[in-house]
C-alpha cells in the first residue's frame, strides 16, 4: 500500500515539476514516470523496514 501511494505522489510531483519548468506533454510524462519509480523504490524500502520492525 505504501508503494502505490508513494508512486502516485511521485507521479503527481513529477508532472508538476515538469509543468513548472515549462515542459511539453512528453516531458511531463517522462518526469512523472521517473519520479513515480524513484518514490516507489523509497516506498518499497519503507515497507520492508516497517515489516521487519513488527
């Protein structure tokens, strides 16, 4: 669940970042995908850490 939420938040932030920089539609999609993947990895680590602690 954390991974999905992190990926969604990352995609939104990536889209907004590219839009703020004046990027085209392709730029926005690329930033959204990159941010989503990065945030998903962080969410995955957070999930593993939380699971190991309980």
